[in-house]
C-alpha cells in the first residue's frame, strides 16, 4: 500500500477510536526510538491497529504487530493483517492436529520467540501483548515470559510500554460491532533489563508501569465520559493521530 494511503488509514483508525496519543508526561508528540519492542495491555482486537496507527510514519513502516493466527489467520482478516500491517501471525494454541506444549511467550507455542527475535534482527520493531489474551480493559493480567526473553536477548532494543485506556469499550470481548468511544494511547518511557535482573522482577516492573498508567488515564477517560466526552469521540479530528 502506498505511503499516503497507509497514513490515511492510520488517521481513519485513530479518528474512529477517538485516539488521543500522548506520552506519560502528557506531551502530544512522543519521541520514539527507531526500533523498539512495544508492549501493551490487551482488551480488544483493535489494540494492535490503534498502536500501529499512533506510530510516526517512518517508524510505522518497520513496526510488526504480533497477532493471533486463530483470529487474523484466514480470509480477508489474514490479507488485512499481513499485507497492510505486516503483522507477524502466531499460533496461540498449537497446530490444529497436535496441541503443542504451551510456552512462556504468552502469545505462541514453542519456537515463536525465535521467530520474533528474527524480526528484531532484521531491524523491525514488534508490538506485543504479554498478557497473552484479551482482558476486560479495567485490569491487567500477569505477564508471560516472552517479553523478558526478547528484551534479554536483544538488550540494544528498548522496551517501550504502551498503555491503552478505553479500547475495550470500543470493541468489547465477544462483540463484533465496534462502538466509537474516546480512547487514550500513552507511550511511556523505555525500559531495559537491568544487570542480573531476573524474569519475574522484570515482568513485575514492566507490568506495573501499565497498571499505574492505566489507573491514571482510565480515570481521566471515565471523567470525560461523565461530562459527555464519549459523544465527542466522533468529532475528534483525524489530525489528532500522527
């Protein structure tokens, strides 16, 4: 897809989601590294689309969302995910013939961490969801170990927390018809695995960034809704996106 069309699609996604893109300090133009492991809380099939749309154009070209093959792996969804967003599809439950032993990746069976590491080695970024499955949008489940493994194996690549507030209300789990709603995408300060930091310590630290940020911005969104902010989502200008 041509760059102009891709950016137009990004603005359309951001406008539909009512996406307000900010940093943890409240700045409206995040300064992001050329390559990163972006990780976020997960409550909607719109999550990776919204993060992708929020990235600056030069970074967006090399960002590969990790998406579930059981949802995005066939028909128009597969074409949409792979050809437009260059998604890296993973099998969360093993093959259809043999159920493979679950790994600590949170998103895929054994072997997928190596595949994602190859994506990073090629110079691309990843967008991943270390909870491993969608939640209710109000809380964040414990992280699986894939985020730590990727960060440990690729210490030169910063790990960027991305908090998604209110995305689950746009397309709740089990629903197929999206409802426009005000949402917030918060790019937090990058993390790195500290020397001698073990898996559990890093995952706890990484998860807490999202927990704290979600508590702050979910409350902000709820207040805006009470004041009629939800109805304003449809009037968000497309330029609010990158």
